């Protein structure tokens, strides 16, 4: 099997070379995904248990994980319903949080293959950890690594939800075991790694943190996080500037 050649890039930040066959890159993604899947499984158990205690029944939480596949959005949905916000409010909260996938999908779209339907299907692999793991730099992504990292996370998330629904562990188990900090710590490490990159990455990180800190005083945390993603537009500007050079 031939190796794919890395795309040409004329901007100031050249992407990493795409090293290895598609199979090797897919397996590299799987290795990253296993760690994410383990943390996601535990979090999904908590979601399943929480949804069950809030009267969702057995089937609804599992179907939600099958379709939505987003911990932050699903917890926002469940929390809004538990707080008496109503279905429209709960759906709006989940949609706002999942709105981050729009710019993420746009960023990775150029590295997907096929027609509109195939590209839409491949785009379903865009989840937070996989998207970051597949980033090559310079606005380019390794689609095989993206697929590999996601293919193990989705079944783990659904299985964890099903276990939580059936076993219904205590709500405070995550905090007791300290597992509630797994995801924040993971993304903090990713952020620190990005800060070693070009100046644009550092400026975007600082601006995003400032926006989040300011917005969280006025709006719910999920909306503040979504608003802080506007800092990513700096990367889009840098990419356009690079294409003109």
C-alpha cells in the first residue's frame, strides 16, 4: 500500500509529514482512542445512572448516547431537564454546546474524501479528542488517525451508558474517585502542547481563556465555552494570510 504524500503548504506553519501507511496511521489513532475511550466509559456510566434517576427509563439514555455521542451536550440536556427547564430549553443548551463541531468540521473538511454523502459520514468521526489527535499542524488533519481514535470511543461511550442505566452507581462516585478531573486534565495537557506552537496559537489560547473567564460571569458555562471558541478565528485568519504569501 502506497504512502500518501503530505499536502503542499505555503503558510508560515508547515504541517507535520504524514508518516506511515493508512493502516499504521489508523492504528496510531486507535492507540490514542483507547485512553480516551477508557475515560469516556467511566463518564458515560455516570451519565447513564444520572439519566435513569431522573426518570429517563432504560432505553432513552442509550439511544441518546448512540445518536448524540457528546458528553458535554448530553449532561447539559439531562441537567436542563432535571432543573425543570423543559424540552426546548434542554435541546437548545445541548445544541449550543455542540455548536463547537461546526468550526471543527469546517477545519477538517478539506482532508475528507468522496462526495457529499461520504464526506458527511466521515465527518461523524469528528469528536474533541480525535480531532486534536489527528491535527497535523497548518490546518491539516490525518483522516485515518481521526477514524482510528473515534472508532473505539463510540462503542465505549454507548456501553458505559448502558452499564450506568442498569447498575446505577451512586451519583457522587466520579467525585469520590477523582475521575471527574480526567477530561479537564486531558484537555489542559493538549492546550499546553499547543502553547509550544507558533505565536498565533498562544494568542488564540490567551484570548479564548479571557473570553471564557469574562462570559462565565454573565452566562452559563456551556455558552461561555462556546463564545470563547471565537478565538479560533485567529487561526482561520492566519491560514488565509499564509495562502496569500
